[in-house]
């Protein structure tokens, strides 16, 4: 696609596709912003033009995902809800009912009914369910009737509808290669959002109201820009948060984030359920092995012996302070019970405890209050991104944010279309900001900016690679345009 390289003398009519305006400097004094603004415009133009399709796909799929929470409750209400009975049966009876219904399955975890009228989920591994997912068997806690079974995915227990939309949002259901799309979108979203914010704030305007509220009047490119800028201003914080939290799941930037978090001592701790042959049956390393360091003594795993059963394990966990909405992981070879709180709605309840299956002795315990600050922030950020931290309000806020992002992309392309190429320039993409803007930036500002860009590009690789690709194409098109003028 050829990009027209012609310049424009009127700064008010700068053909940036997504956000533009006059410099905020006055008179003949060249302010820092007036030197940087052309660079911001050019990057915002290309990023908006070329990355916006990825953002649009992410926004549409994210909107559907946010709405899948209430839809899931309606679609699977038979499996999720039952009439309230007089007495809740022991978990052992409920698990036995699930095993009887699926004798080929292996029970790995149990999510006891957390409220009146809610079913118990018995999670199984079976040949019929693909790797990485579990078969959730829904059991009536009052009668032990099996209400149905569905594939379940992730710590939030996403059922088929939400799991499908989650996977589509994350990788277009293309597996590992598809994650490049979502990581590229997350890598650029904060750049586009913050760049647009700077451009919008930097516009000269007569009334402060125009900064926060869109202009009225007949439909025009100016009014479209006003809506684009105003909505972008209100949405920028949420977009940056989604971008940052999305990168924590990414393939390449996510590894760098994990490494930095580990170096700063902010990794998420885990409770250790390893059994050992040490006296008393306690896990090696004592009760403070939150990060799984309890295996450092190289003791051999103890053979599976007596089992107190899931009901007594839950009682022991509640005595240890783990209560409310919980998930119970059954003992595996060399490991004990793990009982975790799973209430992610703020204020969260995410304490966990590991228990010796022989006698219910506490092997290890982990309180959310003891998480490192970075681990807590990561937990909050991920839960906000997933729409579970504040429940329905979180999901509605995500849906509104995604609608806003969709509109921002549509308005951006509308502005570009209103300045679309003429018949003489059928392959053009609109006039971008003049080339060579970087040469007008003082060296004392240009060098730190270049160093920061290189550092960010290394830390967020898909951002750096795509930015280099933009630059290469831009330089090549510039050489072509120069050769045409010289011909």
C-alpha cells in the first residue's frame, strides 16, 4: 500500500487518521510538545491504520466474553441451579454419585456448593475431554442427583460458551500461533491510547468542556474527531489496564514480565502439598514453604496411605480459617489435600491450606494477606481483565469499554475515509504527517526518547518488531517517492 508523502502547510488540517489538532505552543517559541507532536501524529496514524483491525477483533471478542458470564447462567441454569432442599448431603456421597455416572473418569477436584440452590461441581479427567480441560459433573447437593456434565476450563470454571469465547479472544482458536494476534494488539493498545491522549490534550481549544465532551452540530469530520477524542479520554485508563494485564498472559512479553516480577520478589506464591517421610508427616521445609521450596531437602515422597476423606478434610480446612467458597484438590501420589478459597470478588478471599490425608494435619498454609505486593496487584489486574473481581459490575464495565474501543476504531477509520485518496491516488492511504519530523527534535530529547523506545521494544518484542517493520516500510516508501520526484 503506497503512502502519499506530500506535506501540508496548515497544522490544523494535519491528516492524522485518529487524533489531530494544532500545537499547544504559542508565538515563535518551539515548545517541547510542538517538536514531539509530529512524531506522535505519525506513529498514531500508522498504528491506528494498521493495528486497529487487531484491536477491533479483540474488542468484539472481548465484548462477547464479558457478556458470556450472565449468558452462561441462563444457558446452563439446569446444571448450575437446583431447588433448595432440607439437608446438604456429605461431599463423599456427591462425589460417589459423580463417579458412578462416569466410571471412566478420575476425580481431581471438587467445588462444593457455595450457596443455597447451587450445584456441586466434581471435576474429572476423562478420555473424552481434551487436555487442559476437565469434565465438570454437576451434582445436586441435597439429593446427589447428577444434573449433567460439561467441559470446564480454567480457575474460574468457564463452561463451553465462555471457554470458546475466551479462546477466540486469546488466539482466534488457532492455538499457539494465534497468540501473536492478541499479543500484538495488547502491545500496541497502550501506545495508541496514550499517544491519542497526548494528542487530544495537546489540541488548542477555546473551552475546557470540549476536552471531556464531544461537540454538537452537523455530522462532519470535526465532530467525528471530537467524539473520538472525548470517548478516548474517558476510556484511556481502562484500555491501558487491559493492555498491561493482557501482556502478562502473552508469550514473549509475558516471559519478560515474569522474569522482572521474580527478580523483584513479586512472584505469586503457592501452597505446598508435598508429603514426606519426615517425622510427623509434615512437608519438608516446614509450614512456610509458600513458593514450593519445601522439596529442597530431597526427601522421598511418602506412599499413599489412609485417607480421612473429603468431608473431614474440608472441616480441617475450615478449622484452619479457609472457609466460604472453596475448591478442594484431591490427594495425588505423594501429595495431600489442597483446599483453596476461590472468592475473587473484592474483597477477595484466596487463602489456601494443604492437609495430610492421613490425619488432616496442616502441611502448609498460605494467606492472601502474605502475598507480595506485586503478586496482589497481578491478581487484581488479571481478575479485572477476566471480569471476576467485582462480579457483574466488572463485566458490564468491560462490555462498555469494549463498545467504546469499537467506536474509537470505527470513528478513526471514518476520519481516514473522509480524507480518503482521490482518484489520482487510488492506492494512497491519506496524507500522513510530513517526514523528517524527528530531525526537528533536540538531541537532548531525541536520544533519551530513542533509548526508551529501544528498551520498550526489547521488553515488548512484538511491539519492537512491528515498529521496525513500520519504519522499514516507511523508509522504503520515502525512497520510492523521492525517486518519483527526481524522475
